[in-house]
C-alpha cells in the first residue's frame, strides 16, 4: 500500500465535535433557484456549521473549493459509493492531497444481497 494512503493523526490537535452540512441538501433554497457555491458556503457558515460533507470536487474545481474551505475555516468529509476495491483505491489516491478529515464509503445499492454484492 502506498504510504500516501495512510492516515496521519496529530497528537497536538485537541479533539472537537465537527458539525458538517451535506452539500447535496444545499440545492434550491432561493425561490427554486440554486445558490452559487460561494453563497452555499456563506449560508452554511451563517447557520453555525463547522464544515461540509460531499463528493470530491472535480480536479478543475478543487482550487476554488480549497479557497472556500479555508476562507470559511471549514473542515470537510467526502462521500463515496465505490462498486469495487479498485474504485475505492482510486478515490483514496485522488483525494490524498485534498483536505478531508474522512471518507465515508457506502454500499452503492443498499438493496443488493448475496453474491451480487461482491460480483459487479
């Protein structure tokens, strides 16, 4: 396993509770018109959240997301629905330098049972 996939924990940091807003739920709050990304971050901050939870931004958008995270002093968590170990490994590698506290990997089809879970 690549060393850049290993988690690093700083013993200097004081534990604290993070309350993150899911980006998926930030659509259509303004008279059925979606807010800009900047407006979403502003509203999340005004509501008292400490971070956001959502998918890894496309590589061309990561600089903007990083700037907004820093400006808002937000933490972030990533959602994922990998269908294979290779897909999860790819996500871990892609996000290795993104400022996420964690990656929440979920089963993509919660109604899938038996051999269908492992053979896709």
